[in-house]
């Protein structure tokens, strides 16, 4: 049921992780050095792939499928690597 890990691009996983952290499109755009329109497109693609209509639903879907845990593990690895 939750075979979405391979359906999301790396960038979509990055955007989803920042959405899960509560960042706005503007903050995500700044952090990833992309436009807010591009962030919005990634969020729309996530909605389509998860068949959901809100950020909250996308996060819940990702939590239930274990993807949010994987994303946060990747983030912590990135933080450790940059230190």
C-alpha cells in the first residue's frame, strides 16, 4: 500500500521532509536554492503520487508508510556529514 519511496524523486523527498518540519514554501525555496513555484510544483507532484489533497494528508501518509522516519534519518546523516 505504501510503495511510494521509489515513486518520489530525491528532490520531492527533500521537499516533503521540509514540509513535515513545518517550513513554508518560501523557506523551503531558500533552503534548497529553488523558486517557490518549483517548491509548489514538487508539493503538487507529491499530492498526485500519494493521492492526497493537503500537506497534512501527505505527511500522515508518509508517516504511516515509514517514509518520514527514513527522511529524518537522511537529514540527520546530512547534518552529521556537514559537521
